[in-house]
C-alpha cells in the first residue's frame, strides 16, 4: 500500500530531487551480486541470496555486519576483500549501464533548473568514478557518499545532508530509491519517497514506506510535473 496521501494537494511543494545511485541511476546491483558469486566460488562456498539482498543499499560497515551475522562460519574479511576485488574489476572493465529513463530524466530536470544531488551508500570516490564513466557526473551539484556520514540507510542522515548541501529542506525534496533500506530512509527524511525497485519486486513491508512506486524512471516526469515547483 503506497502512501498516496502525501501526493494530495502537493503541487509545487517540492524544489529539488535526490537520487540514490546504484540500482537507481546506474545498473550496478547485478554486478554487485556477481561479485559475491565470484568471491564465494574462489572460497568454495555460496553466498546465500538472503544475505546478498540484505546488503543492497547498505554502507560498507553495515555490509561487514550483515556478512558476519549471516555467515558466521566464514572468514568475512577475506570474503569481503575478494568481493570488493571482483566488483571493481567488473565495473572498470566497462562502464556500468545507465538505468532506463535515467539520462532523459536528468536532462529534463536540468533543462528546468531543478537542483539535484546523489546520496549513495557507495564511498564518495567510487561514486565520482562511476558517475564520471557513465557520463552522469555533470548533472549533479552535490554528491554525498556513504563514507561521509555516520549512520547508513535506513537512517535518513544521508538525505538530510544532501538536502542541506543543496540549500533546501529535506521535506522539499523528491527522493528516488531502489532498495528497501533506501526507501525507508527517504520516507524518514520527510521528503517524497519514490520507490523504483531494481532486481526484485518490492517487499510489501518495504513498499509501505513509498509514496509512489514506479516501474522505471520513464514514469517519473508526470509525477514531477505534478509536484515540483517549476
């Protein structure tokens, strides 16, 4: 059930747009899953799907904790090191694909002078690299990485920081997210939480945090036309 009530009488209420990066703007979630598969194969084990799903949208310290909890018998430091190796190998072999509708949406927002920021659980240097190699970096005035905050998603800190750096209130932002922890953080920030699920259908409990659920970013413009101050 979506929180549609927040969309009522909100014409012109929102002034900026915040985006998650991995899985929302660029198609890296499949690369992340593959990196865990490669790392597990090297170590003669299988990383359970439930563990991989729990890691989506989380910061590196949270991922460490999830692996230790979900796979207590495994050398988690070695597994994470190998997964990180394969992830960076895969994303550097070729630029990650841009998500459907993302570039068109960013161009539409830029043409209308709407402030935009990226708020990603990835480290800042990784975010700069991936956005640069996909040609999306210049769309954003602000980038906030997971290593620049103290509390990762589902805590709303990263969206509050991104909004502050844009010079707007978080409650005046539309927030696009693809993960469960991310959409919870978006809703808790006070902004308009828009869920664009990536690899898996939205969990009903996660969907409760969304004010709108979209199939892909091609569906974003009509929503933004209705709520942005243009």
